[in-house]
């Protein structure tokens, strides 16, 4: 009888594994992802089925992308394009491709100020919050109840107490350690604070797909912030284990702030089914710098692979150089091919990655890419002065991008991301200067995989097999 029950259990287990494999084949965003799941589920069903429950969902249904689907918003963006037409060479810089990916127009009248590292970033954010007259919109993937989190809480309490409306979105996985007392203190002061996925999305802390990875602060619809920083003292370099934390945010002014604000509106609607369109200020104040700019966002509700298209489009737009800073380098096949082609054309292709580790799987997987890309001429620089977490891209002297995109499947397909793209020589020069300072604190990786320690030689190809999941 025991044998019979065991046999029945095994048959049921394989049946569930086969069903999950079928779901993977029909729903995974890439053939590589389908193959990885099918092999995992069939060969290791005990582990595979559990993993698929938490990692196997690749598309989100029901999320409203107002930029594409709301007539009022679409008409508003068309009006903005007529009132603030771009001044740069739209064809040469590939505006049309980026606009199609973003479902938003490139507009003139913008300014971007780089904020390098945590102190500069949060000093600027707190200063802007103190100047708020009407409302503050806040969104972070990670919020901690530590010294930095409490400082943010104090700033928000102060403006809420003088009548400023505050709305605050956080992610339940990234902020899994955030205390209830932190949230309740803000709510008691009138702050509307919500988990981004509280209403319809995955709230289970083990459901690691469909996370909202955006980091946004908007004040009165006129000044906005985005970039790599979350809310925790490690982002100020105060974590003894990680040491100095190298990251980049940016402060935005001009029409691009309304585009950033619209992303918050979409996320707020997903969390509440409450539209903020009539509650916010959509008046555009042009910045005297008059830069062309675009807010490009992606997420698992997109029909196309927006994240991957963003990287491929930027790489293929390069004529002289493409410099990319990413803490996690596990690119898909399209990005890998684009990097190779660019380098083989003689373009200066540099990838800046951290030498320190915070996620072992992505750290190891990256080693299996280095040799083949270096053979094509791509150069990898490993940042040594602490942990580098910035997500920055530079094309020639023409395009600078600062945002939340990592170069991995999670950012390109499974999470909600955003980046500010500025098409302007002044912004590009500022980013180039920042990159050069980072390269000075990095070393050029030249050691092939065959000469790496044994654990890297064995771990790298094994972890690369999981590229669609990382």
C-alpha cells in the first residue's frame, strides 16, 4: 500500500510538472526561458514546481498603461509634443524608436542635474520636499526603518503637518523588513502609504516577479528625481560589509517631470484603482537649459520587450562610444549580439560593473559572458572602491541615461523600471566626466575564465543557465 501511494504521488508530481512546463512554453517571454523551465521542471520536479510557483510568472494582466490606452492621456502627450517640440536631430539620434518604446514623446525644455552618491542625492530630495506647496509623490523599491528612512519619514511628516498631500508607494518584497510602526506613523499623519501591489498584484514576499523597482520623488509636478538609490543607510555608504556605495540619481525639471509623474499615476492606479489625473498639477514649466528628454519606462505588462529594446537601441545608436554602468550583467542574446557588433565596428564599448558582490548568482553568471564579449572588443571595468549600484548609459556626446534598469532579465522583462533619457551634449559631458572618475577607481578585467578560481570556473556556466530567471 505504501508503494502504491508513493507511485500515485510520483505520477501526480510529474503531472503537475508537465502542466507547469506547458505553462512555461506558452507564456515565457523567450525561448531560452521556456527551455530552462521545462528542463528544470522535468528533471527536478520537487524543486522545480516550488520554484515555478514563485518565479514562473512572466506577464502581468490588468495593469493599465495610460500612456498607451487612455485617450485623455494620449491626447495630452500629443499636445505636449506640439507645444514643446524637440530641437535635436531626431532622425540621427533615433527619437522615433525610443518614443515607440516609451509611448511618450521626446520633448524640449528640460534639465537634468546629476546627483552622485547618497549624501548628494538625499540632500537634494529633502531640500525639494521642504519646498513643497501642494503635494509630494514618493516611490521606492526598498525602504528601511533606519536612520535614512527615519530622516525621510521626518521630512514627510513635516510637510504633511502643514497641509501638503503626500502619497507613498513601496514594494512589499524590497521593503519586506519595513516595520508596521513606520508605516502607521505616516498614515496617522495623513500620508497615503501603500504597497504597490496591495490591491491586485503579488504581495507574497516569495513572489519575486513583477516587482516595482522604480525610485521616484516628485514635488508639485515641477521637480522630479529618479535613479539607483533606495532608502537605507547602505546607500549612504554606512554599511560596514558593503563599504562605500557608488550610485547615481538625477534631478529633473521641465516636461520630463510630467512624464515621470504619469508613471506614478499608473502605479497608483494599479495599487488603488484611483486615478490621480485630476489631483495633480500638469502645468509645464520649461527649464532654461532647454534639453531634449524622454522618460522611458518598462514593465511586465508591456507587449514588447521594452527593457531589452532600450539597451539594443542605445547600443546601435552609438557611433563612437557606448559606456554602460550596471551592477548586474546578465544580458539576453539580443543585447549580447548588439554589444558584439558595436565593438567589432570599432566603437568604444565599456561596461562598468562592481568588483564586490551582493548577489552571488548574478555575480557568477557574468563571468560566463566576459570572454566571448572581450573577443569582440568589449572592455569590462570592475569598480573597486566599494559596491557600484548605478544604472547609467552614455552614447557618444549625445545621449545620457540615468535610471533603474539593470542589464538582466529581471529588469528587462519582469520588473517595473524607468530611466530618464536626455539627448544633449551638456548632459553627456557631465555623465562622461562621472564615468571617467569611476574608471579611475576601477581595473580593466583581463583574466580569462580559464584562469579564474575553481569555484568561478564551475559556477559561472552553471549560473548562466538560469539567465532568463536572474
